[in-house]
C-alpha cells in the first residue's frame, strides 16, 4: 500500500497484520481519487474508521486543506502514527470512537469517507449522526465503502440523503451520497 499521488507520492505505508482492518486496495483508492480529485483540493476531509490512515493521508497528499482521521483501535492508531511520521503530512488524529469525535467537531465537513468494519450497522449510524449533528453542507460528499451494497442502501434509504453515484470493484462497493 502506498500514497498514489501528490506531495507524498510513492511513499509506502505501514499496514496492520491480521483481520483487524481491511486496507482499501490501491486500485480502489486510485479510482476513488480519480472520481473526487476536483473536490479534494482545499477541502476538509474526514476519514472515519481510518485503519492505517491511507485514505486520509492520500487526501492530504493531494491537497486537502484539513484532514481528520478517526480510529479507536489501539493497534491501528499505532500504524496511523507511523504513517503520519513517514509521510510528513499534516493531519488531525482522533483516537476515539466516531461518535465522540463527531460530537467534538464544530465545522461542516466537505468530504467524508466511511469505511467501517463490514457486517455492522456503522455506515448507517455514522451517516445518521453526521446529519443529526448538522456536520454536512449541501455540497458535502459522503462516500461509504462496503461489501454489502444492497443492505447499506436499504438502511440509508430512510435518511435525508440521495445516492449520486455507485461503483463496484470486485466485492468492494463505493456509494456516493449528498444531502437531499
């Protein structure tokens, strides 16, 4: 896993061993950033459930104004810190649950990347909390990574969001949302 483009291009990132996290594949990450590249520069970017921090660090490398990483797993936090040090990118790391982190934010986020553990309700719950705390503006983009597209879409259908794009890469689905 590496930083694909920008200031830290080519930097190899540390990853967690085992089943604790599933790093987003480079080809998925590259496709994602090809889709959102015009929105990233100058944006505030939140990488929830950061894992190794690769998505947020990619956004920082590509010119996001502010990047927030959120992770509560201690082993993952250790890897994120090593990756921040290695890339020399300026990011904010919250070492806590996504709920506590969202409650601490006091400004709207332009791009939110949500890659929670699969087979959980966390994608739905985190979008719901973003809406309830009014952390999204009308142009904010929320991206969910999942392997259960139908289930996630069914869950978020009751929320005040609209799907603006969907992509599939093997078993990985990216769902792009905006506020209704």
